[in-house]
C-alpha cells in the first residue's frame, strides 16, 4: 500500500525550514529523517508514525486518535501511530511533527563522526613495521584434502 502523497507534501512543507532533512522509503511508508534520526513517517498503512521517545510514549497514547505502533506483533516503545483524523488541520499536523522534532533535538549528538577518514599509506606501512608478525599454523590450500591425522 502506498503512503499518502498529500500528507507527505504537507510534512515536507513543515520541515522546509529545518536543516539536515532527508526522506527515505522505509517501514512501509516515507520516513522523514532529521540529523540522521527518524522524526516521523507517513505510513503506508494509513496515518503517521511519530517518534516521541520512551518517556513520553504512555502520555502520547492518551491523546485522541493515537495508538501504539506495532511491528511484527511487538509494540515499539517510543513511537505512536496517529490516525488521519488526528492531523486533519494544519495546526494539528504541525503539533505532531513538532513533537517528533522535539524528540530528535533531545538526543545527544555524537562527538566523533561515524566514518573516520582513512589513514594515509605511510601510516599503514609504519604500523606494519612496528608490529611483530605472529606465526601462522600451516593449513592445506583450499579445496585440497589434508594428508595424515587431524590434530
């Protein structure tokens, strides 16, 4: 089932002022990532998935038109499903997207980049020269049987 294109366009409009926003097709819909962290998803099963965090999960389920997010029979703590009736007006949609953005903003950022730059070739040769080579056990070449008893 395809996600609701109209709702996706409305969410795009709300996130237009944010930095580092990306869209990815995942979880049966269109996921909006902010700073490489899932914020909200326009679901293919109808409605939206909003990331609110574990602490706010129970409180958000008390809101009208919400239900727990289930994936393969498990309730996903920290996410709520909002039915389309819960975000019909622009103000309601803005409120739900803001809750997702607030959660993303509350996550501490990593101090190091995930992909460190590769070391230079000179550094690699220096590292090889300083480390001692470990003796390796003799093994038969691949595809050939060993002769004699196995130890």
